[in-house]
C-alpha cells in the first residue's frame, strides 16, 4: 500500500490554486504515506523484541553487544529495616541523576 501511495503522491502536489477539499485530501494522502512507513507486521515486531532481548542479555553477561548495558544493584533486604545513607544513580543518554536517601 505504501508504494502505491508514494507513487500517487509523486504526481500530486499541493498548489495555491487547490480548493480546501483538494488540499485536505492531498494532506491526508501524504500523512497516510508517512504513517505506512512506520507500520510493522506482528512478525517483524516479534523479531525486533527477540533481537533486543538477545542484545540486552548479551550486554549484561559481558559479551559483545550492540546495546551498552550496565549491571544494576538492588537491595534485597527489608527496606523498612534499612538504616543509613543510600544513593541511587541514573545514567541516561544525556542526563546523570543522583538521589540521596537518608533513613
């Protein structure tokens, strides 16, 4: 469908002389063409999920991976019995957040 829409859009351009209905139709066709480029089949989506899971596990196990993974350390005790000062670090792509909690 997207190939047919793209072929149609190559022959249709929005002009100043277009009336409101023609302009709206052309815009809807352009948006439909754009949206079709982001549509994934269920099978393709499953493949992407499996690939991401494989890369995450590989990165966490220290193998070569396309995803850089950092191990997480989670406190396994009872949080109600925890005392002291604790820090949570969040290293994102552009931000570095630090949370300090004293109990």
